[in-house]
C-alpha cells in the first residue's frame, strides 16, 4: 500500500469516542488503535489528539452533591484521563507499541521557550517510536485560557510537529453546505484556503459531548491549511477510516482542505496561535495595511501606526489592527511602545515588528 503521508496528527472527537449515553466507546478506541498501529508499523509517524476524558470519567463516578458545570467537568476529566490513557496503553501494548500521555493547557504555549520545550518533547517521543496521546488538561484549565476545543489544540500540535496532514475525525462525513440532518445537504469534497463561502452555510450546533462543532473545525482547518498543512475532515465512526484515507488508491468520502503551497516558518507558526497572549495592540493606517498585504516581505514601521491602543515592552507579542478594529496580524515587538514616537522622527526608522516575527492573516 502506498501511503498518502509520512507524518500525521489525528484528532479524535468526543462524538467519535462517546456512546449515546455519554460514556466511553471502548470498542471504537480499540478499532482506531488497530489502524494507528498498522500505520506506525509501516513507518508513518502519528500524533493523536484525543478527546474522551470527560466521557470516560462520567462512567466512573457521579458527583456526591450538586456541583457547578466547571467542577463537574474537572471531576470527570481527572477521573477519566486515567481510564482513557489506560485503554490506549493496553490496546497499543497488544500491538507491541508504547504510547505516552501529554497533557497541556493553552498557557503552555504562551512563551516561545515553553513552545520549543514542548516541541522537543514530541520530537523525542517520535524518535523513540512512541505514540503521543495529547489532551487538554481540563482539570486545571480556566475558562478564559481554554482552547476552543481539541480541534484548536490539534491544529497547533500539527503545526508544531510539522505534520504532513491533520485528520479531524468527527461523527459526520465532512463539511456540508447545510446542516447534515437536512436531506438536501451536500458534502463539500474540497475547500481552498481562501474559500470562505462554506462557512456561511455551516451549522452552528455544538457537538453533543464536546465544546466545539463544525464551524470551529472549518475555521481551524482553514488556518492550518494556510500554514501549508493539508486537513481532512472525516467520519471517525466509519470502519477503517484512517487506513482508507491514507491509501492513495482509495477515494474516501470526506472533506479535504487544500494546503497553501507556501509554508510559514516555525516562529510565525507559534505567533499565529498566540494572539490570546498579546500584551499590546497597535492600530495601523491604510498605507501600512496596503504595504503589509503586498506580495513583498514587509516589516511594520512606526510611521504606519496611528495609535497605540495597549502599551507593551520589547519582545512582547502585539496585535495589529486596522482602523475599523479588525485584527490583521500578530507580531513580536522589536522595542517598547514608549519609543514609537521617537522612531517616527528618525530618518532611518527601525521596524516595530520585523517581518521574520510578523504573522499576517492569509499571508505567509
């Protein structure tokens, strides 16, 4: 069999791993592990981002007294993560393979040092033929710093480890031009990186057991594809879905997000997912906007800044917005906001954000 990719990140959604009563579907995990093991033994590197901890915990224990939604989720996640990774470990062990648990929070990606440390962890695991099983640490994540869901986390991981593709497994065949429950809804087989039309037709319904939905998947998939990584949205409840998708000779019914032929460098990839940690914000004028959106590699000069909305220091991440308030990019400041006006008077202005540390939406 000729495989489509050499390295993949596979995100397994809650609706794939949970039964209708919300408990863990153990046989589904076993079947997915069988497929991943087959790929791993044939030389494909696989990183798994798995939901299901809350579903696993729900079957272990019910709260002894009335608790709020956050506390309940923390309880089930803490109990369920043990059970979930134990299932994965046992099933991989049957194939003579070893898996490792990697729990993270969004805050772990807030600094370049933490990001590189985590990247090194994945590199070491993969070099030793260990299969990483990644999940957000729901027991300590706080609302304002939680990933939208594991779709967002999987996109960041796929980008971090330089996967050839991200595979999002859900409980439908892919992205539809209407609610999949509608009998007239049609599957969209291929989506280009600048094709935003399908977003308007996607249902805003959340998944039954997860925090996300197809709209989140679409937005994350567009972003990851923009970084040069192909994204497949497929039905994780289908038999042999991963094997069929990886088989170049098969045409699996699913949605494919075509990757940008231009790939972003590792620094820009990190910056692109770090806008939540930006400490400052600047508003730029139309001249700067036009220059930044040109085909050339352009840095942001202080002359293009009309207002500092939030102050910042050297090396802080800052948001760059247009005069209508739309965020157009994120970058690392070369100096503090207190020096911008002085630099504007200089005959040879130093960029406030150098091109190498500037991520612009839709441009690599």
